[in-house]
C-alpha cells in the first residue's frame, strides 16, 4: 500500500510539475497587490488638502474703491473715483439684495479654516487713504451699518489735509472699520531693492500697529504690482492676506500657491453701471 501511494505521488508530480509553483505565484501576487494597495492609500493620506466644490471655502466678491467726492471734485485727477451719491446708491444695492459685508479676517478664516460666512458675503476695500475716507465714507458706512477695509498710505497722513491725520485714522478704526497696510509712500515695489521694499511695507505696518495698538495683517500692493520678492517680504512680515488689482472674483482656488496673498478684486469706477455692479456682486463678470 505504501509503495502504491509513493508511486501515485510521483506520477502526479511528473504530470503536473508546476502546480506547487503556480500556487506560490498566486499567493505572492496577492501579497504584492496588498502591498501596492497599502502604499497608494498611504500616499493619499499625506496629500495636502485641496479646495473642492463642496468645500466650506467660498469665492467672495471683493470691491475696490478709491477717492469719493462731489461732481468734478477729486483729490487726484484719475479714473479711480466715484461720486458720493453713486457710492451710496451702490451700497444700498448690495444691502437691498441681502449681501453682508465681511472683513479680510473673515475671508481668511473661511479660506484657511472653513469658518462659516454669511449666506451672501461681500468685502469692501478702500485704497490709498483719501481724505474722503476719513469723513464722508466713514459716516456713510456707519449710517448704513456696513464695514470695509481701508488700506492706508502712511505719508499721506502727514500732508495736513483736514481729518486725514492720526486722529482721523483712530476715529476711522474706532467706528468699526478694518485697517490695512498700503506702504509708506506708494511706490512700485518691484523697482526697489529688497531692503527698500521691505522698509516701505514694514514702516507702515509698524506705525499702524503702534498707533492703533492692534495687529495689522492685511496688505494691498501699490498699483497691484508684485513679484516673488515682494511676496517673500509680505510673508516674512506676517501678513495673512494681500489684495491685488487683478480683475475678478476673489477665489480660494485661483492659484496653486499663496492664494491669500494674490486676491483679485473688482475695481468700481464712477462709470460702473448698476447692472454691471450687480454682476460683480453675483460673480458673473
């Protein structure tokens, strides 16, 4: 009997010589697939988070204003102005359509951490620190109960223009408005040495923080111009957000990196129609 069993085993081995090897190959293949699957899952887990369509980080219309005045009266002779009655009408349009004004801090907290925003958020920004910002604009925003971010040029506070001084700046901040940095003298930063450019930004930041006893962490590039060196300085100085003059909706996924330091805005001119203004609010322009 034993001889028969040995003979049968030998015969099977001769007929199916690769059976044992094939089984080993199948098991080895399964183990290899398991290892590969494990490796893929590990890679996916360490990928940095990205904004998706269901993310809480939301696009926000950001409106850029400059000088505000009466018909024919402008502090600087350029196209970046809006008449007082036009500004008030535009602000009433956004209020009547259910928009809620937010600050750059609110924007950053939403883009960086997913903190909830109002249903229809909008961010108002006023560049350059015109005299009208410290008087008519401040009073209008207070009356309408809306808030905005004012980007201040330091040396314009030293020109002796009524209400645009340190006292007027403190009143503007104490009225509930957000304050940001727009450099010391508004140069094209990309044409300066790194040290000169850094000083232009840091001087204004230090001044505002010292005089207002607050942390100022939002920045507006003069003329909307920047390069890698300017971005580097803005980062080193601890700014959380920076706005440009690039036309468009403020989007958290617009760039591959430094989204919060390259934020787009809609420039509002006196010639901006109410219909176009509504399109900007809706992010359709």
